[in-house]
C-alpha cells in the first residue's frame, strides 16, 4: 500500500518549479517569451491522474477552490477540468515570473 507523502503545493513552490525549468538565455533569445513560458507550464502539469489529483489536494493558497470549481478551458470530464485549471494556475504564475524577470532587467 502506498503512503501519501505530506507535501505542500503553493504559489511559491509552483513559481520555484517554473524558475527551475527556465533557461534565461533561451528566454532572452525567444521572439515570443509568452510562448516559451507556456511550453514550460505545459511540461509541469502532471500527466498522470493520481499525481494531478494529489497536486490539487495538497495545494495551499487562496486559489484552492478555483482549482476545483472553475472550468478555465471548458473540459468535459472532471479530470480534464482539473488539468485545465492547474494549467491556468501555472500559466498565471509563469506570467508573473516573466514580468518579474522583465522588471529586473
């Protein structure tokens, strides 16, 4: 039997994940930085359903209910809706990271 690991997913941890996967040189060379960030976000959304649900369950932040109740991309199944909402959350944080990087320069 698998034991659920205690972990916390938050705005900060998600932004750190984005930063860890970000190549600033590639971002600078990119003609469309938003598209580059979207690729990163796409790679961070859990592929497996159990990991997706686990991530949503362990999210700690004001957006918690948005993950469960919104339907950002018009998903037809509960898992599609959840996946879309987590993608949207990551995307919002990625845009924040992008703006922060632009302000630093």
